[in-house]
């Protein structure tokens, strides 16, 4: 009967564990941002990403070694240390950065160490990963682990234009005039109403009330009294609703003019 010797290697045990943090950004704008990176977080520090979520070694860290970075978008999202891009490398055993971190405490960022976004367009769930190894104060290397930071895309909320925007306004001795635009969102409509309380006021640009399906400009105007005998207060108002049956006013714009003592 044959005799076999079977050697079973124990799984490596590391005194630390990767945090593998995720964070969110929306796609409203192109990102230009440097996110600081620390070693370990114990008090939920905001605005800093951390490499580890536990560290059980009896001795403190002294050196941090970085290897084998890999990125979903290497030209615009990458690790940077001391103003140097830690580029991807064909050899995973090349040390990309060796950092003395003996003075770095928990909950603190490592100086000059960032996850950098350089004109980065958020396109989806993205990542920056690499291997790290810590050497403790006894000059013992504690083993390589893989850490990762993961960007989760959030959709940019739609920009809803103001119901009415003012384009121009002119006030002089003979009139008060305001030009406004009623903004209609894509594939929608708006119901526009106008009110003038006397013969001095007018609204031009449409036949009110009316429903519009594209953005449209209107001119609100109050002509001044030219007789000197009018003692009145004029007001012209434009308002916008979702529809003719809606009870909610989405926006309004008005002008007013006191004729007393004002002669054109």
C-alpha cells in the first residue's frame, strides 16, 4: 500500500482588514477633487477615505507600502502620493510608494495621499484598488492585502427652471416696463394668466389667458399719467399654473406704479 504525505498550508492571517469603502458622487459636473486617505477610522470622520477597518497588531505602524494599483478610469481617477500619480504597473510587486506613517494617528489622513479626480466624468460604479502592506515599529512586514474604494454614481437631479424669469426692466418718467419669460419644461405645458387693474396697464406677447407648450416672452407695461390729475395706483401681474384647472400658482411677476405727483 502506498503512503502519501499531504501538506496543508494554513490560510495567511493578517492583523488588519481592508475597509473597502464606497462613496457617492453625482454626474452633475465633471469632478476635480482630491479625497484625503487615512489608515484607519474609529470615529466616523467625514471627507476622508480609510484603508483599514481594523488593526490588531500589538505594535504601531511605521511604513505603508503600496503595490499594484488598478483603476476603472486610470486617466482621471487614481491614487496620488506626494503629487505623483501611482500609475498601473505590469509587475504587481513593484512598490509604487513607500510612506513613513509613524506619526500618522487613527482618524487622520496620511499627508499628501489622495484619491484624485482629474476632469473625471462620473459614468457608473467605478473603482480604485491596490495592495498595501504595513511594516510595524519592529520592522516586521505584516503581509499584503487588497484595499478598494468604490464610487457609486448618483443621477444628477433634473434642473427645474423657475416658472417665470425676468429678462429686463425699465422704469422712467413715462412708463414702467418689464419683459419676462414663462419657462415650459420639456414635453410639458403651462397656463398663463394676466391681470391689469386699470387702463394704464397692459400685457403683450400673447392672448391671455392661454396655454403654451414652449417657453414664451411677455411684456408687462404701465404707462404714466400725463395729465397730472390722476390719483391712483396701477398694478399689472402675470401668473403661471400647471393647467387651467390647477389651483396652485407656480410663479408670478408683477409691476406697479403710483401716479400721484408723477407726470410724463
